């Protein structure tokens, strides 16, 4: 029973971390850093073999902290780029009353730097808004998912 409760609590923590901004995570990690370092100091002091490696171990911990914060920043930046691309694609498709467009047209009309891999990552990141599209002639593209109201309006027109 205790394992199930721990699993639920751990899942709740993971969800909260996923929803937090990079600033939130960096700020919280900064606040928790003294406690984490104190715990590591305790571990190092209790294990005699580690005492002589204390400066190296602390250097590794600081390096790991900086790497994790950097990865959080990069991940957040990539997520913002995907969200912006999604919004631009949806805006273009809705503005033109299109359902889909090729990756090539996305590059022509929205942003020439978008690669196929990036556009695929946008589709994967927002499966409730976008889906992959197969176009005439075998081309690949992106399609917007239309809600019931939009489909009804399209059939009336």
C-alpha cells in the first residue's frame, strides 16, 4: 500500500515539474541547493574514503547542477519555439480556411528555417491541434484538427 501512495505522490511531483516554467525550476533548485549540499556534505563526511575526494566531488556536483539548469533552459526554449510554430501554422491554416499544407509551404509562407524534423516535433508535441498529413503526389505536411463546430461550418458552406 505504501508503494502505491509513494507512486501517486511521485507522479504528482512529476506533473508539477512538467508544468513549471524554467524560472520556477531554477528558483526552486536555487532555494533547495543549500539543503542538497548539506546532505552531500553529510554523505562525504560519513564515508571515510570520500573525504579526500571532497573538493573533486563538490566540483562535480556544482558542474552537474549547472548542466541540469542549462538543459532546462534549452528544453524550455525549444518548447517555446514549437509552441510558436504551432500557433503560426494554425493561424495560417485557419486564416486561409485550409485544412492542411505541405512542409515546403510552411517554409515558404511561415518560416524558411523550419526543418522537416522540427515540423514533425511540432506535430508530436501538439497531437490535439495538429496531425501529420499525406498530400497529393506523396508529399508530407501538417494538418489541423478541426473541432465539430468548424466541420459543421465547412459542410454548410
